[in-house]
C-alpha cells in the first residue's frame, strides 16, 4: 500500500512540476522541489522492499529515534504551515494611518497577477478608509521597464485613488528593504507610532508582519490577497520553508 502511495505521490509531483513550468515558467527555483520529490518518491518505491528489509534489521532504539526525529520535523513544518495559512486569512481593522503595498513583479509596465491582486486589496481598503495613505514599495528589476512603485501608482490612479494619498518608494529589492525604506518615508515614525497595514499575498502575510515588527512597526497588521489556485502548493510550501529558515537565522 505504501509503495503504491509513493508511486502516486511521485507521479503527481512530476506532473505538477511540468504543469507549473508550462504555466508560469521555471524562474522560481523552488519549483524544482517537485521534480526532486517526484524522483525520490518513485526511486524509493522502486527499491522499497530492499530498503524495508534493511530497516527491519536496525536496532529498535535507532528505529524509534529516527521515527521520533522525523515526526518532530513533520509537526514543526505542519505548525509553521498552519501559521502561514491562518495569518493570510486575517481581516485588518479599519482606520490605519498607512497601507504599505509590498512590490512584486511588473511585466513591462503593468503589474503581474499577484501584484494586481495586492493592489486590489489595498484599493478596497483605501476606499473604505479615505483618511488612510498608501506607500507603494518596490524598485525596478532588470526585466522591468519601470519601477514596481510607479506601476502600482498608475494602476491605483486608474482605480480612482488620488495621487495625493500615494507615497512612492522605488529603491527596494526585497521585503526587508520594502519595510525599511517605507519606514523612512513616514514622518516622525518613532514619535507617532502609526498604525500600518501590509498589503501582500496571503501566503506572505505571516513573514512580512514578523519582519515589520522586528523593524519597529509595533502596530502592524497584514492584508492578504489571493493568488492563482495552481500556485498554492508551490508558494505555500516554499513560504513555510522560508519562515523556518528566517527563524533559524534569527530574522523573525
């Protein structure tokens, strides 16, 4: 039974890898996780009986120890994944001083799907809270014709958000810089201790909020935006791995 499950899991992983590559490309290096997982599962299933016989010969304390370590690793990963999932479902409270939209890829001059969804979520909040200002944070990548901040500003202008409410931060290249440089654009940040909403993709809310708190944002909430359904497994598993890595390195 387990051998059959391994074959099915391996085949599903390989199909997902191929489909993801066709639909979105292979620019995201984590996508190769599915290729490796598929090959490992099928390879292990092929030699399952031989390996199983050798494992049976292990001393019982060793088998129990290995099982306990594997179980603990699984529980830690599962707990991390659940925090990522539930954080993305959070609904922020009204009346924030600022919404910071974290940048994502721009295709030419237009926001990519994920960035557009972040902007849609921010736009809805801004229309419901007319006193809230928005900081659009994102620099210009090598494959982008304009900065992410400028692309976001043009999109929000088309959606009816006034330019006087926008602050552009166009130098950042990652989440840490998004928050650091945006903080520098908020007048009297330390004295006023503003309430801030981070508009980002749902899978990214937990990590971005934790990073923001480390950078001095004491009143910060996340506003999660949806992603393409077929990217959910790849992005959520990658994010859980990223959260664990950041935690181990003391960055959360």
